[in-house]
C-alpha cells in the first residue's frame, strides 16, 4: 500500500473516531460548531460572521441556524438599522448543551494528552492546525 492510501485511511479513521466521540449530541457536530461560537466568544454574530469563522458557506450556516432555532437553541435578534440583518443569540438550552459537551470533550482530549504525553499532544495540535490551514487554502484555490 502506498503512503497516500495509508494516509487516507489514517485520516478517515481519525475523523470517524473523533466524530464518534460526539455521537450523543442531540444536534449535528457542525451545528454544535455554531453554538460553540455564539456561546463561547464575546459579541454578537451574524450568519456571515459565523460562516467566516467556521470557514464554511453562508447557506450552510443559514441551514444550521434554521434547525437550531426550531430546536430551541437560538433566537434571531434583528438589526434595528437593517431588518434583513440579524444576530444569532443562544438560549439557555444552548448554553447548557455547550457547557456539558465542552466538559465531556475536555475529558476525552485530556485522556488523549495523557496517553500521548504533553509534548506529542502539542505537536499533534500544531500539525493538525497546519494541515487545516493548508486544506482551507486548497479548497479556496
């Protein structure tokens, strides 16, 4: 097997295993990304701002917002200046989900760090971050 086939298998397993850690979520992991932004970061966020932070399309974020609103995780706060523009505001239900999910994911990541060791864990994060940046550039080109 060539190294690129093997790399593809390793990446696929990693992505599947990481997604599997989130299997108990009542929403999709990508929708959870929206909640993480609006709960954990300071300020108010429009769909365009969220799309830029997640490096995804605005239509994808709009679809997530629609689902999250129907499930009671967010409300829309319309701009006083432009009624077509709105901010995405988390509800208490969203804040609680982000809190419990963050605690669970932190435990999982701590276990990975303990097994790898602090230096290798930091190296893993740096390499994954670099690879994400490279892939983002490739998608835009």
